[in-house]
C-alpha cells in the first residue's frame, strides 16, 4: 500500500471512520482485491477479534447476521422491491453484494432491539440500583451501503451528540469497524440521490469496496482501514477495473429513479399540520410500526420493568418502540396522539422536518425500506408530493377537507381542574 | 440548556433515596421528602425551579415528577405527586422509610433571573402549583430583587387548593395571592371563576415590565396566555410548563416529543413564543 | 416494595364455554406455580383441586364465553363475588371460535346435533364476558400466554396495573428479526392488526399470523383487508382468516362481514362462512 498521506480522515474514536471531506473531490486511487481474496479479509477480521456481521440469505430475504466466511454471503442472489413487496431472486452472475438493502439495518447491532440498561436488587429494606456495564461486542460490519453510513451518522447524533450520551450505543459504536460496499444497482424504492446520501460512499467508512466481476476495488477511509488491508494481497487497480467499477456505480445512480423534492420541506410540512391529507393517509396506514422498525434511523424506545417472581431482582429493559403505538404517548392514561392520522403525521413530520430542528439533519436517508416493508405500500415520497401540491393549492385542500373529518374541534372553555402535573 | 444530572455518569443510573417525610396535600395528592442514601450524591445535589426528576419504584417503573421544594434547601428533595398512573399510584402508597430510585434533575427551568426587577404573575391550575412553588420560594428568599409578585391559583373547589397552609406565610413575605375556585362552599372567602377572569381584572403596574409563568391544564394555559397578551404583557415574557409522556428524560427515547422539542430537554418550561404555533394543534 | 399483605389474595378460576386450555396455562406455569401458590390463596380451581372454598374472592380468572341463559346469570354472580375480574383467552375476551354460531342458524344446529333439542337451553350467540359485566383486565390469546398470565397475577398481588402491550404483532416480529412474510412472500398475515403478546410465534415459523390475540388497539382492519384483496387474495379465502378465534371481536367482525358480502357478490350464491 502506498497510501501514506491518508491520515486526515481519522477523527475521534466515537466517529472512528474517515471524515474524508478533503478527498471527496480528490479521491484516493483504488486498489484491487481479487474475488477469491475476500476470504483473506474476513479471516483477518476474525483474527483481529471482530465478529463479522453482514448480508446473508435467511427467511427468503437478504438479512444481516453473523458471518463465518465468504460462503455465508448472498452470492448469486438479489432482490426485487416495490412498495409493499420484496422478493428474493437469483442473479445470473456470482456477485456477492449484488442486492439492495433488505429488511434489516445495522441499527440492530448498535442499538439492539432489547437491552438491559439498569438493575435494582432488594437489599434488606432498601434497593441497590446499578447500571448494566457488560463489555460490548466488537463488530465488523461488512457491506454497509452509502445510505446506511448516513443512517449511522444520524444515529451518532441522536445517541452521542446530546448532553446525555447513551453508553450502550457508545461502546458498540466505538468498537465497530465499517466496511462499506458501493451500490451497483438500485431498487425502485431507492431515493438516496434526493437525500444526498448516495449511492456512492463518501465518508464514514474504514474501507469501501466496489464489486466488479473479478473482485473488489478497495478505497481506504481511515487509518484502521489502512492497517487492516496492509497484510492483504492488494495491488493497484488497472484502468479496466477502475472503469468497470465506475460503470457499476453509475448503473446504481442511473437506477435511482424515485425522487423527493426536499426544497423547503421543513417549513412546508410544518405548515401542513392541519391538512386533511393526514386523514387520507390514515385510511391506509395500519399503524403497525413496520416503517419505524425497518427505518435505519428511527430510535424510539421504551424502558420497562422485568422482575423475577419474588420481585426482589428487577431489570430495566430498553426495547425498540414506535411513535405508531397508542401507548407511546400515553400520560396518566390518556394518549396525546390518539388517532392513526396524528401518529402518521408525527412520524413523517419528525422524520423530514423536526429532526432537522433536533439534530441538524433530516432523519431520512432515502433507503426506501419504509416503502418496501409497509404492507399496504405507503410511499412517503408520494405523501410528500401530495402535501406539496396541497400547500400550493388551497382549493384542493378545501375539497379534501370536505370529505375528511375536521381536524380541530371547537375550543373548550378553560377550567380550574386539578388535572395536570404531578 | 445544560444538563444538570451528574456529568460523566451513566445517565441510566438511579440513586437510592429514602422517603423521610410524607405530607398529604389534597385527596390523591401528597408530597414526599426524599433524602439520598449516598452522602456523596447528596452533597452535589442541586436543581433549578421548574426542573423534574425521574422517580423509580423497582418493579413498577419510573415517572417524571416536578420538584416542588425549595432549591435553597439542599438537604432534602420535595416532590408533589398525584395518584394518576401506575407508578404514581405506587409512589403515593409507600411508607416513610421506603427506598425508591431517583434520576435527575432534568429539563429547563423558570426564568427567575430574567424576572429580576420586574413584576411577576404566577398562574397555577390545580396541581400545576407544584412546579411553581420553587419559584415562589426563590423569589421570596430574594424578595427585594422583584417588584410586584402575584399568584393566581385556581382549583375546582376550595378543598382542592394545593398548599393552603403556606399561603399566610407567603403573604406576609410579600406575595399577593388570589385564589379562585369553580365551585365555592359557604366558608369560601375567595373568588369564584376561572383564573383568566382574575387575570383579566388584575391591576397591572406596567404590563411591559411584567413576566408571567403558568402551569396547569393545557387549555387553561392557552387562555391564560391569550388573556395576558390582551392585557399587554409581551409574548416574550410569558412562560409555561408542559407535560407529555417521559420515558428516559435524557432525549434518547422519543416519547416526549412535542413538535420540534423533546419536553425532557427543551422543556418542561417553555417561553410561550416557542410553542405558540403548535400549542393548539390537536393530537400533536 | 409493596407491603406484605396481611392476608393472601384469594384467587378463583371460573369456566364458561371454552376448552379449558387457558386455565391449564396456569398449571403450565410449572416452574413458577409454587411461587404463585405462595403469593395467592388458590381458593377455587376445579381443574386443579376438588377443594373448593366459597367466595367472596379477590381475583377471578374467567375463561370461556357466554352461550347459555344460565351462564349469563352465573357471570353476574361472579362479578358480585369478586373484586377484580380478569378474563382469560379469546373465548372470554371475544366469544371464541364458538362465536361462529353467531352467523349460523342456532335452531338448525340444535336439531342436527341433539336427538332431543328441547332439553337444550342455549343462546343463539356466543359473546364475550365484557358484554355482560364490567371486566377489569383482559388477557388475549388462544390460549393465553403463560408469561402474561403470571404478569397479571403478580401485578394484582403487588397492587399495580399489569403490563399488557396493546401494539401489533409486527413490532414483536421486528424486535426478533423476523422478516415480514407478508411483504417477502405475499402470505396473508394478520400481524399488522393483531395485538402482541404471543411472542410473534407464527411468522417465525413461516406462517401468517391468524389473529388469535384479537385486534390490536385502534387496528386498521379495513386497510389490511383492502390490501389483501388488492394483492390477489379472494374474499372467500380471506374470510376464514378473520372468522376464527376472535371472529366476534368487533373490528374483525366488521371486516369478515364485508368479505362475506364480497364473496357472495363474487360467487353469486350464498356461502355460509361456517361451512
């Protein structure tokens, strides 16, 4: 490896991967790893003590799980996706990464669906409270797509960027090694180009691969990535290989046909909070939580008590939760968001508007999972398009409003009730 | 909005506190006096008026509870609790000496510093007086820093007025208290009607120099704000305290979102201008 | 944290029209049974013991649906005798599989089945307990989930409300990492409209959820039915999915009635759903 000038990409461990802004327009030359040598990379990761997680075929889909070797990869498989529909189908070549992200996302490893955050043990008449500080697993993610790198960066802001840092996420995030793979194809649900998150990996990775028929173009994104490939039989890529990689990446870019106009979207959505269109979406929305579960950035959770039968030992378990659940907003028995329309509105406006107020970024990376994995196939880009049309045409809004139920009941008179806070 | 829970510590850690005293206030509402079992934690304890803690009953769960005590009294933490849900029901059934968990304090606080040199009106509905009581203590400790101090406190009936035993003392210290109830009995000497009616008629020395803080049911706070604006108090001088489901209190769980805000982080105390455009949107 | 009660709460188990499977779930709590027996006094549980003590009782576990005039009276007495009434299982919470009679010809059934139908005194409907008396807590499922049953008992002993999630099965599938079989294979699955609590078992064994925990809170059953129809399922094949253990749960009933009408329109002839 001749990459000696590569170190500006290294930042604080929590964001361990390259902030490679200085080589976006001036990318470092790619090296080449033969297809058969991918196993050497995986073996190296295992020797370094990493648990490799990446794509594999399971449950009729390409999911993410622990990999023991190259043979676990979904070689020769791909997928077809459209709103509300996913099918695993064979490829006519032997690509290992020839698919579009499926039902799983990397958040299940960094922000697990279930984790013990604290415990309480009865000691005499008192309670001993403690937190759960188990060593975090050390993961190497293999096959992270550009939109997924963006999703991880967004969850970094959620879990690490505020006044309170989540120690569970932090430990896992610090340890993780990110091996990205550039998309060489896209699905009809993808809209990363609108969200400026892809399809090409720009930053936030340790290594980025581009798969071509004979092997992988390798781009180094961090010092950790450089050290990792030092012992591998990499050679400089020849122009033919570079062109093949460029063609694949261009294919992906060309295949991204779905668009979402994000111009002024924040204000537009917040001005449409009373739109009758939310009721229209609610006719289809199942409020089933699927979109939030498959979303790689959604972070809602609830902590509940898990006690043993004696009640003397209690674990506080954090589980994935969703703003689509009625109980999610319940205060003193009464939900703040008591209708499907209000919950869909909360999800969409949070994802695309108020997320920006909270974290300085959109909460959407354009991966399209919420479109594919919504059983009735609600497409948020279509809903945004409709809301934009309605914003531009008050007459249209009025017409819908006549058929949908009114969103604001008449104000009730104030009372000195004792309800309220405690 | 600096977080005031102890820095560099796992934010999920609850500290053991012992119930040192219980004051029964009105039916279904009581105040707990809490003391840390860990003296080191007790030594670093401090809060700002308006903040809340997460009180924890192992096996039952956590609940966000406003601190209703005196910030100057660092020895014990006083919290007023209404028996309304699973956790608060459990909290209100515990005996003196029982141990519970506490995380915090969390959240934003009332603008007691910004109020210096001004007239201050507090408008409380029902148990909404609880998070305002630390403001009363603070301003009465520093009475000379403030001009006219008025508390308008409303309840459904006289028996549901919170902290009536302290009213006389507060009055002697320079707080003008105007209680009002929806339904009076024969012994009632105060006003009858809603808090906004009182605010409507309240003599204001200088509306532009007046600050108002309110806590109570949302609809009451909304009309209080409208009345205050009508009286010429600037929108930027109006503050309110909100309530939503709080699960983590550290802006990680998503439950307490209200428009662009995490109530546990930007709230519970807001400047009215922050919420003006969203407060009356249903089911937000 | 709760103070030790001065006396143990007295628990009674009542059976109405049902298969006994739900009350057997209590006996299924093998590892925990002794602990439970230590926390409550099992005062009446005919399935487990012939030693039956008279009421009143603190906690009633009520299994089964109301199908006879006698039971309709008996359940009112249970309400009078018990402080907290917990209905357990799809029969008690929705009327059960036997609620299919609600769409059939009751008198005709009697004539077909019984030699002397005049000796039979039964109602033409099977209805949920909550349609007859106020119910404090509901445990869904066919059968109920053992852990939920334990949770209810432990919670009531501790004087707190039991934690019974009202969200959809989908959430539990996702927490487990189960891929949505509706989306990935086109299997009609009631998961999106069905209340969690079972542990999302069926989809993890390649089966669509058949809704044995009944409708989730605010379930949008109409949209899911539309979706199944739009993606090629015939009304006649969808009908048994909703006319099942929770057929009489209002949210499911509304859609199955709609499907029945569609099926009739499609086939042009009367199809009895019960057949």
